[in-house]
C-alpha cells in the first residue's frame, strides 16, 4: 500500500524494537506517561489460534486512503494482510483489483498471528491512543497520504486519520509521542508470525477517488453500470457472484475509470468502510 507498507515478521523485528526505543526515549524525556509496553518481553506462542482466520471479531485495522487495509487484527490473535497478486494480477496498493481473491488460492488475505501477550499490548496501546481526543498534529507538508487506524472496543469503532505518519516535522513532543504509539501498534501487527493459512475476500468495495463525478461505464464492464452502483453515493459494496465476476474482470485487465477505486473487503467488514 502506498504510504503504509506490510512487512512480515522476519523483517519487522527491528521495526518493533525501533518503535519501542523511540517511545522509551520520549518517556525518559518526560513528554509522555511512563508506562510503555514492550513487545520484546512477550514469549513466543507455541501454535496459532485454533479458530479460523478472519472468524473473530474485528479489533484493529490500518490503511491509507484510498488504498484499503494494510493489516486487520482480530480479537482471537489472527492478523490478515493482502497477499501477492494472483496469476500476474495487480500488485499490493493498486488502484483496482486488490490482491485478496475469492477462491482461497494465492492472492487471498494471508493470515499471521500474534501471541496473547502481544495482543494484550496492542489492545492496551490502541485503547489509549486511538481516541478522538488524542492530538496527532499535522506536519507542515503537502501531497502526503493520511493513514487511517481503527480500533473496535465492545463493537464500537473508533477511527483516527493521521496525516503523513512517520513525518514529525514541526510537531510538539506530545504529538510526536502519540504518533510513535500509533506506529508501535502497526509494528506489533506487522510482526505477526506468518502461516500457510489464507482467508478469502468477502466482497468488493467501489468508491470515488475524491468525490462523485460524471463517468462512463466501460463497454465490457460485467456488472451493474458504475453510474447505477455509485451515482451520487460515496461508495458501494458488491458481494457473492457479482463481486467474483467483477474481480475476475479486473484480474484480466478490465478497464476502470480513473476516478473509481475498487478494493477487497476482509472478513468482518460490511458496507462502506
């Protein structure tokens, strides 16, 4: 994903350590609360969760609008990330035909998992950081992406949007500390242990790049015309056979107007999100 990169555990241990070191430094300088969870203290789990990937309740997710989710964490410890493109399809972060497929083959959401200890730390961080009243500031820069991070607590979804996460220019100490905690949440999720398990996409989300505009539906478009699907609405969701039909059209290089984005939904996501 553009601006939010997925990195598997073998290459993110350093990222977790780096994010924790930054938070510890901020703590010692007196700009934040002294309690900072350290994922490195967690023992490695002996086995993945017994449940099926994607069957748990949504816990947290991160993405960069409008490119979809970089990762999704569930309350049973499973973490889903976009798999590689299938059959020479589109790379992660593509404007259309996101990698997760519908048939369980390569291209579905890839499943990794966190230990119970890591999951508890992520919940602790998310509960105190992903809050509407937390001030993340905004760097004095232009043409950057906003990173959206969501946290579900008791079924209630709280979402924060942070402009140019990773750029601390011109921010206060408290704003930098808040951003560092948010980055540590992502580092924990991205350090999840890889498995051979996959989870199929549950639908396709269509949405405007910036807002409703006049578009012409491509002649070979295999489902309802874009004008009917979207119209003046912000987005639309396709599921079942209709979603699979459109997905395979996209994998075959089917045309999509440049003002329209299409991306796959992970299990648990319903409607426009």
